[in-house]
C-alpha cells in the first residue's frame, strides 16, 4: 500500500521501456538564477508558498491583530514574487535584472509545491519513487521540465526544450 513499486519489484516487475515524464501546465519548478534581490538568487520560485502566503492573522487564524509591519512585509514579498514570475512586456523575455529558469530533470517535476502539501502528494513524486523501486535509473527514467510561461516555439528558441526530448 505505502510503496507500490517495492511490491511490484517483489512480484518480479523490472524496468521495461524507457519512461519520459512530461508535466502539465505549471507542473515544473522554476528557480531564480539572477535577481536584483540577492536573497532570491538560486531560490525556488514556483512554487514556494512562503513567497505568496499571508500571515495567519490575516486569515483569521490568530487571536492577535496583524501589525502594519507584517502586512507591509507580506505585500513586499508578494510584489517581489510577481516581479520574478512575470515575463517582460514582450511576453517572451525575463524582466530587467531577473532570470528565471525551469529546474531540469526529475527534480524539477517530482515535487512542484513546496510548503503547501506533503512531498508525497505533489508533482510526480509517487510515480518517480515507484519507478525507482521497480529498478528504473537515470538511464531509463527522465523528465522534461519546461518554463510553462512560454509557448513551445519560444521554449525551443530560448532553452532548446523540444530538442532535449529527442
């Protein structure tokens, strides 16, 4: 029940054909490569719930009132998130000073939401773990993470994503 891949392996299951995981829209982690805010560099952007959540008191979960400082901090954090997640006005490039790229490989699709749900329930984590338990390795198990903010044409032009699938 808890580890179906291990159970299948015990029954004699072995890797067959190679497996390529291709996540759906918003199914790939995005990481900040460059930013005017040094604390954001090399940080997970999509989806780090901490960058967009509101203080518990704003949701009515705390007896004490939210301070003006907490509210201002939340607003600044959300503004920074928006500045990093949005593309430039042309809809294709990064905004000035910001570079955001998809996390490549299995790690970019295995866990998409950080801090909202358990690791086991996000992305392809259960599938990846099950396939590894059966015996899949990086030789026959891969994932194509992509920057879901771009069209296929622009994904290829900027990152060579479609060529990576070949």
